[in-house]
C-alpha cells in the first residue's frame, strides 16, 4: 500500500464532510425545500437542521468507511475503487446539501434548483478524484495453488461434511446501515423507510450460512431463513483449489456475483475455490477448506470411476 497516496485519498474523502459541516447558515428557514420534480418548483420540504444533520451523518459514515477500507484492505487490489466510492458518497451528499441550501437562500419563497444540480454532479465526480489520488494498488504475487489430496474412501463408504458460517462483523455493518437509514429518514423527513428492508433482508440471509459437501456436491443454505443460495453438483465441478481469499479481489464482502465468477466472502483468509465445468469459478471463505475439498475430490473420482 502506498501510504502517502492512501492518506491523501482519505483526506479528500473528508473534505466534502468539512464543507457540509461549515456551510450551515442561521439564515436558513426552519423548513427548506429538499426535493424537486424536474426544473419546476419544489414539491418536498424538510427540517433545515434535520436535513443538514442527515447529510452530515452520511458524509461522516463515508469518511469512516474510507478509513476502515484502508486499514482492512491494506494493499489489496480494488482499494482505490473502494476509496473512490466513499469519496463519491461523501461528495454527492455534500453537493446535495450545498445545492438545496443555496437555492433556499437565493429565494426562500420559491426556491428553484436549476443549475445548482451541478453541485451534486461535481460531488459525485469527486469519487474519481479520490480514486486518482489513491493511485493503483500494487499487484501482489499469488502463491501457487495448493494441491488437493482426495480423502481415502472405501468403495461403499459414505461421508459428508458440513459447517455453519457466521459473520458478526457483516451483521454489525448491516445493523449500522439500518440505523443510518432510519436516522436519515427521521431527521431529513425523507421517504426512504422502505430502504430499511435492504440491510434487514441481507442480515437474515447472510447472518448464518450452512455449508454442506456430500455426494450431491457443494451446497449453501441461508440458515436463518433456509433459502438455498448456491448448489454445485459433483458433475459440474471441474476442479477444486485451496486459496487465500482477498475480499476486494472477489468484489468485496458478502455474496458477490461478477462476470465469470461468484463468491461468498465473510472475511479475509483461507477459502475454497470451485472451478465449474461451465468455466465459472465460485469461492467461499472457510476455516478448513482442505476437508471439503478432499471429500468432494474423492466423491467425484468415485462417481467417475
């Protein structure tokens, strides 16, 4: 990780937060326009101080997320994009605040957003500035894949393996997200209460995952709601690999789907990578990936032999 460039990127993420904090004005009325339909008059109003606090809170969360990403991701590839996303979030909400506040101060009786929407666009583009400041992440040398030794199974012997995965950190992040949405909805009088369903449903699905390896293949079941998340039959497994999983290299934490691959990443560390016959790859973080890899390799060899 290039520490000076990463530090510069973090400072840039916090710059819009500072702008939001210092641009509060006592000249603002108790209620201000916060929503427009097109270029016409405002059709939504909120508490001025409440809306300012909501925008400030989102910016602070984005800044803290940038710091957490730098500390946890280290020099992993994709860090600059994570920092850029945090910068875009902080910048866009600062731009939203500045545009609405200046429109209200210009004409409290009939505020019009007009060209001030450019403040929001500029704030969103601030993420690109942060990403450029962070610079490219160093390319880490990948260790060679660890060979999988099949489990010694008799011709008629049956075997199965299962474990339950929990993600307290992910649940904490989802809980904080739910609280943030609730605060923004309450203080800003914004109609975003339905957004609460996103972190709540994600918590129910990803709070506990049951992973099973047996003659049916590899299966993932959402333990709290018993929803099948992933099933890879033995006949669709082309190979198995024990690898170290870096979250940002697989799209981040949680259940990720990207072109050519997908993953369930609940932490950084050892994991199992399944190479499928259709060319796709699936990765999952496990404390002991060797046991299910050895079992699936043995079951597959027996089924083919």
